[in-house]
């Protein structure tokens, strides 16, 4: 769990540093400061998530290394998923989030490799 950060008198926090840098109590300053604080908090959340993923990955690697003599390598690859199998997993809303015009086009790109 991430360590909670507390304000201490005399210690600058990213919130009050950003607030003072963006014009203090002006409308523009408040709006800019709030936007910047949201970015900072998002970065902190991403950093926490990245640290959790790295800790998990480290455990997995160490466990695999400890069992290296017990692991039998597989020589054959995993079969490619079929277009319809991929399409069933998609929302079918044809939103442009993936950069493709439709979910079918996106699924075809994945299935085609």
C-alpha cells in the first residue's frame, strides 16, 4: 500500500508549490493549479501501480529461477486466436479509441498478426 503523505509546517508540498506558481487565488491560477494537481495525483497513482507490477514481476521471475530445473520448455507456439473469438471479446461499439474505424477491423488486425 502506498505511503500516505502528510503536510508538515514549513515543508513545501507539490500542491502549494503548484498553487503559488500558477497565480495563487486568481481564477486562472486556481484552475491551472487544480489541473496540475490532478496530473500530479495521476502520476502518483501510475507510479504506485507500476511499483506493484514490478514487485509482482520480480516475484514471478525469482520463483521461475528457483524452479528452473523443474521447468520443461515448450517448443510449440500458442495457436493464433480467430477473428470471431476476438470480436466476441470486444464491446462492438465501433468507438475510435483503438484507432480503427470498427471493432471488426481491430479484431482482423489482431487475428492477422
